[in-house]
C-alpha cells in the first residue's frame, strides 16, 4: 500500500513538473544590434530613431547656423507634452537630441534656464559662494558669465489609435518638435516623425 | 589538348561567377546581394563640411524587401564615432523600384563611413 502511494505521489509530481513551463533565460541586448521583437508601445529604439531623424533635419536647416562669432547656438528646453496613453519620460527623446546637437558643434543646451526653473540648479546656487570666505574667489563664477539661450525647444508626443481590418489596430505615435528663436519668437525649425505599429486589437500599448 | 580545353572552360566559368566589384565601404550580406542591385556610394560634403553619402538600391524582385541599414561613421583614425546616427534604420524597399538611401555624418570629425546592408529579421 505505501508503495502504491509513493508511486502515485511520484506520478503526480512528475505530471505537475511537466505543466510548469521551462524558464525563459534572460539575455543581454546589444543596443547597436537590437533585433528583439517590438510591442505596441514605444521602446528605446523608437526614441533613438525619432531623435536621430529630427536632429538630421535640424542640422540640414540653413537657419541652424552657429552664431556670427562662430560659437554654437544655445538652446533651452521648454515644454514637451506627452499626449499618449504611455508613461513617457520625455528625456528619453531629449537626451539623444541634446547629445547629437552638442556633438555637431552647432547647438549646445543650457541647463541653467528652463520652463520650471533650471534643470541643474547648482549653477545658480554655486554663485552663493561669492559671499563665502572659505572659497578662493578667483575660482567662483563671476557675474555676467552665463550665456542666455537663443533657441527654445518645445513639442509634444501624440498618439492616434485606429481599428483596421482583420481584428487589428494601428497606433501612430507622432513626435512633434519646434525650435523657436527666443529673440524674435519665430519658429525657425519644425519637425515631425511618426512611428507606427499594427497589432492585435485586443492588445494594449501601455 | 582535352585537359587544356577543360582548364580554359573552368577559367571562363570562374570569371563569369565573380561578383561585381563592390565598394569596400558597403558591407552587403549574401541575402541582400542576391536580391538587390546596388550603386556605388556617392560621397560629397554638405555646406557645413559634414560627409553626405547616397546609395541607390534597386529591388527587381516581385516582393517588397525589408532592409536594415546601419551606417557607422569613422574618425581619422578609423574608430567608429558614438552617435545615434549609427543606429540601425529599417526600410521596406518596394518591389520593382529604385530606392535612394542617404546618410549625413553627425559632425565634421567623421572622415569615412561603413554602411552595412542586411535583411531585417536576418
């Protein structure tokens, strides 16, 4: 009897083990050779692609020339609105744009001026060291050293979802950016990149 | 005499099978070489001194061809520059038509390039 029970338990354990799916091994992804599947949402490849295309378009624009003294234009980041169902940190898009523009030598970004205050408040805060006798005043930033921005970058990410034939849905994500000349208020460059997906209508993108 | 004829025949075959000369800056996978016709890259400089590359592809096949293009930009020492411009791009080449690929160097430090063409999902 105990032998029969033991056999039954062994059989049960074996069959339960067969029901459990084998673990999917975790793999490292090479960002430069990323061939992993895509989902309905946006991933880093989409932000890179959109940023790359828009930077290329910006640099091809004749009005994006350096200042007359040869120094690069200074850009401040204004409002970038996320009008999608996804939770997006707009820095995913902006960081690539800022880096590529900076590397081009044509446009640099100020972190001392921003819509909701400076993105790096330390540059302003470090000026308070002027009153401190503990610091060599020749190493403290003097008045009038900061460079005001020439350009303001604003924009939005928009999502449009539509049902298409065959039980599918199409999602278009539109990256829209505008560079405005702060002095004149005129948009000197406007760009749009669209990333589209088609997938199962029952799937959700967020 | 027979041996001589055979050798000549073999030599002729070998010559006929040689692939067309491809610019060494274009890296083409066998599946792309078998399906697409490529022009030599036309390289010029933009007004701001950056390199500009244009390659024309012809897809003579009866089906669209999903292409993956990656352009590495190299500095004067031959090292690849770290830039978003070297991320892969995906193009669907329509059947029976020509497509122009073009790429701009991210800055003037880029002195050369290497463009890799592969089938998407390969």
